[in-house]
């Protein structure tokens, strides 16, 4: 299968690989996928007081397209507000990386990951304000 | 050393140059291009002679009679001809067939077709080693069992089944025994004169012959009958019609001749390379060898690198040509059915790489491969959330995954 240059670049030089402290209340963690399906994506965002994503980190177990999709996503969400980040669509990722049809699910997983990370952050904030 | 390094000899092999040379001499006006079925002139006679020579070479490697060899287009056709042919011929005796879950698709899909025609098929579960348990096979045999089909060497995990023992069991019950030997001919000793095997499938391109040609061994004593699947001019004693592909047949014959001559020496050399590769890899954390190593063909090494996904590893290993047990090219992301059948969990089944070593592999290539695999697995593990969880002591089975 021939992959696009952008995809190969993200796969070979993945951006923002790493982990943040899960317990930090300014960090939101999204873990999606399952080993049985061959894809697990972990995306973490660090959000400042203005509600802007200051930093993002990922780790992905999966094929090259899954790794590239999550790497690209971390680049895109940085500097965005939570609302802006939640509007990222899987089709934008698929287009940018020119994912072949059988790999479109990788971009869906990336969209799920950012949504899950935002939800996690928001639920932490609610929990905090209730204290 | 030339890159990429070819380590996919179980998928196919390059033709030996001696094979290619012989084949080229059977093509053009200056060569032996005749139709071996032409009885009226020297062109036909000469081709017929070449075909019978090739038949002898193939028979010699497996200690069979040349009259027991039927040319086909490859092992897939041989499997189809053997299984459908025997099932159809003996269906009045019974309509039950036994095979194993780790067989090649050419056998499994043929059995599925017979199920659609009203046959009943038992798919045996192999042991964790990949081997078929004789007691379980015996327990599956019934009054109406007409055929057992078990492969000699598995294409993914390289295990060698005990076809001598299985053959004895089948013979004692009067059941026809078919063996797919595509991966074993020229690599494992096959002595058909002393094996209770009725039908055996062969391929040329797995042992340095050309693609598009194979053979089916059809035992004469005691005689086994099969119904033809391809009808026409009555070639191959009516079992497989179609003008004989002389250049292909000559190529297969030459490949089998060379295999007989070099097998012992070549096997020892390949085994040393395989052991060198495993020695180099086994020290890594969380690597698992798939398939019983005692009963294992020399050229195969199937390894699971836990917490790394097979397809991404293959992408990272682009300097070596290997294959992944995990055929995740479709949206369904099915892990290898062979690894699942021997009880490997999803992560391990998704993490497997098959290295297959052959005639032209060098020590230098193996050493390069070891270094490359080590560094790329480490890189991908740094990327893997599963590896991180494992390092943190989290049991992955305890996690609630959101399957998609």
C-alpha cells in the first residue's frame, strides 16, 4: 500500500510523543480503542485557565496510519480552545494524511480520542468545583 | 549487502538460475517448445521426454513412482483436486471430512465449498504447540469419515505435523489421507513409499522453481481414486486435462532435482541462520516464539513482539521483507487465524512477524535484521500505551476496553 509523504513523515517522526500526569486536574486523558482490534490510542491535553490547550501528548499502539493520525491531531489541537478542538472532524485528518479507505477508521479513532480527552478534563473540572 | 533484505521465503522464493535457464530453453523456435501430446513428430517427442524427466525428478525427491505424479497449476489446485476429487469419488461411502483450523485457505475454503454441497467437516483445534493431537483426531473419526486433510508444515508457524502417525491412523480406518506439502518439500524428508499418505500437494515456487506449477501425488498401491475437476483432453491419465506447460514443468523438475541434491547441506546452513536470528532476538523483553520449536522447519521463525502492532512494525522494518501474521488490511482487523487457533491472545496475535530464511540468505543479513528489529521494536514501544501500562504493572486483561 502506498502512503502519502505526510503520513510517512508523521509515522517516522511522530510529534508530541509522551505522557502527562493523569491525576493533574489541568490534564485531560482520552484512551480509545482496544488491543483486540489492533488499535489503542491515548491522547492527553493540558488546558490553561483560559480554556486553551497548551500542550498535547500521545501514545498509540496500532498501524502506521493510527500513529500518524494521532501525531497530527496533537499538532492541531495545541493552541485551540476546547470548543475549537472538539470540532475537529475525522474527515479532516483523513484528508490531510490521504488515508486509504481501509484506514479511515484510524482517523475516527483520533476524533474519538480528542473528544474523550476533553470529556475527561471537563469531568475533572466539575468534580473540582463540587468540592 | 543489498537492501531490502528478502526474508519471506515462505511466501515465495526466487527461481534458481539453473531453473530459469532450463525453462528458457523450452520457449522459442530454437528451443523445445513442442506439445508433449503431439505423437506425430519429433517436437512432441522431445517435449514428452523433458516432461517425463521432470516427473522423475519430482518423484525422486519424495520417493514416489513417477506415475503417481499429476501436474497441476500449483498447490492450491492440488488441494482442490485432492479434496474435492476424493470427496466426490468416495461420497457414497460417507460424507464426513476432518481437517485442522490452522490449514492453508486452499484447504479450508475447499472444505467450506464441500459443506455447501452437503458434506460435513470437522475442524480440529490444534494444541498450543500448533500440532494436531492424535487422540483428538481419532476421536473425531466416524463411520462415515472418508477423508482427512492435514498439512505437513504450517506456512505461518512452521510446525511439522507427524504425518507418519496420522497416516497410520487413517489407513487403519480405511480413510483417505491428504497432505498439503507445499511448505515441506525440499525442506523435510518425505518418503512416500513408506508413508501411509494417499494424496500429497506440491508447489514449485516455494523451492526455487517457477510460480504457476505444482503437482499432486496420487498413490497407486493401494490405488486412490479421485474425480477430475478439470475436463478436456484427458491429460494426466484423465485426472487433470490441459496442455502440459512444458517450461513450467521442466522448471519444477529442475528445482526438485536441485533440492534432492542440496537438501541436507542447505537445511543445516539455514537452521544455523534461524538459530542465530532467534539467539539475537530472544533476549528482548516480551518476545514469544510461535509454534513448537522441536518440530519446526528450519527456515521459519514466527515471533510475537508484545505491545507492538504487527503492521506498524512491518512499516518500520521496511529494509527487510517479512510478513505479518496479522492481516490487518481490512476494517475488521482480523488477527492471524493460525495464531488465534493455537491460543495466542489478541495482542500477541496482532504483534507477530514471520521471518522466513532461504537459499540466498546470508549471516550478514541476519545480523543486520537483529539490530534493525531491536531498535524499531524499542522505538514503537516508546510509542505504545500498552507497553507503558505493562511497565506500570497494569494487567491489560483487567482494563475495560472500548472495542470499536
